[in-house]
């Protein structure tokens, strides 16, 4: 975590072992990487809006079953406003924009464009959350972004059609609303649980996507069973579970430090694409993945704090030697003992 970027604390924020937020980040990254594979698999069966609604509806139901089993406080009006904004932006606009964008640009370019969000998160966190934009974070962002750029460029070419300008704009819109939503979510997690915030926002996002309900019913009716299962997977794992673990990590980490970890999603996506879609990545993609890993490591490194030099004091042994001798005193005797027992 960058220097002076402290985790959210509050009266209801329990202390957790440092390994738990990192474990939550790992779960989030793997599941979000798998979402790119799922979206590609479903591109021919579901439109962008229908896919978003189906994924969010499944996620909202799964989260609701877990959330209603716990006693949760009622959000204030101000908190409701932030939750509603997160639901519409991150769960609604983000999903629709990303799904539509990936239908117009290749996966590598889409992944690269989405990785603009960690830079925006770091800048917004410095402006609105008081987090310091340290030199380690700056260098890490540059290295990680360069690695993702190598991955994105390695996946294009070979006579492929040029990227659609609208697709590029849609991916950038998704990156922007993602960054804004993280900044809105950070203060909420000081009073509300990650599960509650994710459930309410996901439900609001699903409601915002209701205009595509007719398309979802029609397309789900003619889609193969495997596609329907992929849709359920996207709703339960990359949505319900991954967004909750991300919110949990955000509660205990700085927004900028957590945001840069998403640079690991493209390398993970390459591995999952190779395993699940039989796509063998080019050699340059491995180089980019290694560079992204280095960048994340640098960004998460804490700058060393200079330790204050200890104030030198008199050595008790030297003080005893240099102390003036008291006539009749016994060496090693405690002052005040002289004269006892009639001596």
C-alpha cells in the first residue's frame, strides 16, 4: 500500500489479517479474467444489453440470498445516492459498454483500453480520497501499462480488420465509469459491508438493464444449454463473488494500490483463453505479462521510511565509573543503605 494511503477504518471495521485482502484480490482477478472468456463465448448468442441483464439478474439473486441471511443496517440517503450511482455506472453502464465494445474490437485491445481505469483511479484517489501519488505507484503504473500494451498489440495484426472507433470509445467509457465507481464505493465501505454494497448496487444495475428484458427472453430461448450455463456462471462467480471480494479488498486497501492489481487480468485472461478456448498466445504476450507483473510489484512497494537516529544518552556503566566516590560507600551498594545496622 502506498505511503500515507490508509485503509478505510471506522467503528464497524474489524481488524483482519493482512493476507485476507490479498486473497480476496486473487479471487477477484481470476474470476474477472474468466469473464472475458465467458463474454467471448456468448457474443454470438446474446446482445450486449441482454447479456448484461442476465448476468446482473443472476448475480443479484445470488447476492440477495446471502445478504438477507444477515442483519444489515439501513443505508442513509447519502449512502443510497452513492449506491445508486455505483449500480447504474459500474454494474449497468460498464457491463453494457464493455459487452458492446468487445463486439467491435479485438479482445487484446479491449483489455488494454479497460486498463486505463487504474490510472484514473490513482488520479481520482489523490484528488478526492487524499491518497498520495507516490513515485513507486507512478513507476508501477507505467511499467504495468506498458506490459498490458505489449499484450494488446501482440493480439492484433495478422491482417485483422482495424478497430472500430465506436468500440474503442465504448471500452473507454467502461474504464471511466469503473474508476469513478471505485472512488464512490471506498467511503461507503467504512460503514456498510462489502456484501451489502455489492448486492444493492448489483440489483440497481439489473433494474437499469430492464429495457433489454425482451431481448434476453428471446435470445435465451434459442441459445444452447452451454451458453445458458455460461450466463449463470458470469452472474454467480465474476459478478456476485468477484465484486464482493473486490469490495472487501477495497475496504482494507487504498483505492490506487488495489486498482493497479487489475493489470494482472490480461495475463490471466491469456492463460484461461489458452486452457478453455485453445488459443495459444504469441511470445510477445508472455513478455507483456511479465512486465505487468513487475509493474504491479513496484506499485505495491512501500517507500522506505527513514528511521530517526536514537538519542544518545549516558551509559549507566560509565556513569557509575565516573560518579564521584562517596566516603565509606560500599561498591555496588544502593544509595541510602549506608548507615544501616549501626554501621
